[in-house]
C-alpha cells in the first residue's frame, strides 16, 4: 500500500512541476505591461483629441464647458500622477498632460 501512495505522490508532484514550468513559460513570454513613461504623448492632431477638444494646457482652452480648476489631473478617467503625463481611459495607448483638459472631464469622486 505504501508503494502505491508513493507513486501517486510522485505523479502529483510531477504534474504540479510541469504545470508550474508551463505557467512560467507563458508568463515569461507575455509582453511587458506598458508604463505611462512608455506611452506616446497625445497629439493635438489625433482625431479623438480633436473630437473631444483636448488641449495640453487647460488654461489655454476657450471652450465654455471648461470650469476653473478642471484639469486631467483631477478627472476620473486620468490615472497618472499629479504632474507630468499619464494614461487616460479616453485615449488608450496615449499619455495626456496632467494639466490638460477635454470636454469629457468628469471630476474624481472623493
């Protein structure tokens, strides 16, 4: 009986080892997640940026929907830092300025 349990134990170990090795290969082969520093900055010429009235500096917009103090840094769609550039859900794969603004600005909830 003890020999049978040893064989089952070895089989479980080998299955676990093979599964772990396969997972390591898959994870190692996945592309690295892009960081905000790696993202290209959103251009004013971008069609989505134009459609949403994006400006890199909120103080330069003449859009009547802009309210004083509104900027990407305090928008719920922006996930970057308080300064510099960071990702925005509205512009996937691009970094927007924390000082920027667009007509979709929605204040972060407290």
